[in-house]
């Protein structure tokens, strides 16, 4: 069980030892490698990091958000999930309607300017309250455009129709499980300019063998410290959901990453994590009475035996 999760730690060490230093979109800088893969046997435990505490409830509510086809952060805020706030907040503070303190470089979360951080926190709380209380404001500033939920559930075609990729792939798994076309894509070149953050996890494919469902994700870009632990758990959970509906056991989650990188301001946090001994993996329990993946709620998802090392904080690059 530990050996499988060790893949993540070994990849982090490999990047520190062999990665190339590069400039990036955020201006932070990264150390990265190109082209790597990890495999997780889902029968040996749920692959949630144990060398640091990872907030599973945020992962689960985000995945439910994706599966709903939702693109507005209001649903996330209703579940006390703040992981997409910065991108929506950025749209507001850069608009002509924003009249508050200057939020230039607001994304640099490791701020030493306490006055700036105080203003940032105040404006963010105001923003969140308005998203929750003001539907018109939420519709204008809470929507992130054609991000994952839209592409998964309502892919826009050239003739003006939409394709529910997730629903269609579940149907195919049930009726034609040996198909090599069990694919959901989030990368639409036409929509990339309109997305708050173009899809990092771009395409995933399912595979059925010996009554087990496996999933492979291709991720074009992966933030190893903050993002990748979320992605591993999210797609493992998605595999469990779909296996549940299709009356299959779970198999493997295969994670293929293009640009696998560590932000330069995460290096010390990664080193701290590498010093810790991995613990036993938790177990996932789903409500057996739920028939459709689209009917799952947070109350239907239980994680047992999760006993991680303490959380490690790090700034988000936006």
C-alpha cells in the first residue's frame, strides 16, 4: 500500500534532482520535468496523501461541482469550498465596477505587506458574501466560463448542440465495455481563451478488464505540491463513482503528466514532506443506495481511516 503512494514522493524527489528551472505564466518560476506517469491500485486503499493532510471534503465537493456541469463558484462556496475563488475574484477586482483598494498582484499569497493582506482578506470576504447573497453579482463574477463542468456535461458543437460526455461515457461502459473510445475531453481549443484557467487535466479514458474499471488521466500541467494530490484523489473518486453505477469493481488510476513541476516557492514545503514517513491509506465508502453518479451528495461519501501528517501551507500561484 505504501509503495504505491511512494510514487508521488519519488517523482517529487526526481524533479528536485533533475528538473529544469523555467519561467512560467504566473511569474513565480518552476522546477519541472516533462512526461511522467504514476499508477495507483485502487483495491489497496484510497490514494489520498498521508505525508501531509489533504482536505478530502474540498476534493469531493469540487468533483460533485464538475459532475453537475456547474461553472459558478456559488455551489462551492455553499459547501465552504474556496479553492476556485482567486480566479473569480481576479475578474471582479480587475473590472470597472470594483471600487475597493488596489489589488494589483493580489495572487501573491505569501505576502509580507500586512496592510495589503488585510485589504485582500477583507475584499475577498466581501466578494464571497456577494456571490452567496446576490444572484446577479454571482452570475456576472462567479462564473468561470467553459471550465471542466461545462466541457464534461455540455460540450458545445459546431452546429449549436451540446454533448454530455460524462453521461455518454457511462452509457458506453455499461453497453460496450471493451470500447477504446471511453474518453472525456476537457480541452477545446476554441474555448481556451474564454476560460479562467484552461484545463490542466485535459483528457481521461476508462478501461474495463476482469470486471474492474480503470481510469487514465492525461494532465498537461501539474503543480506537484498543491495540485497533484488533489487530482489523484479526485480522479480516484470519480473512478469509484462510475464503477459504483456500472456495477464494477475499481481497478487502477493511471496518472500521466506532461509538465510536472514544483513552484520555486514550494521547494521547502516539498522537502518537508519528503522527510515524512507515509502512513497507511484510508478506505472509501459510498452509499450503496445511490444509483446514479449524478445523485451523489457529500453525505453519501465517507472516508475511513485517514490519519495523515499535519498540513503544510504554501502560496497559490494564480
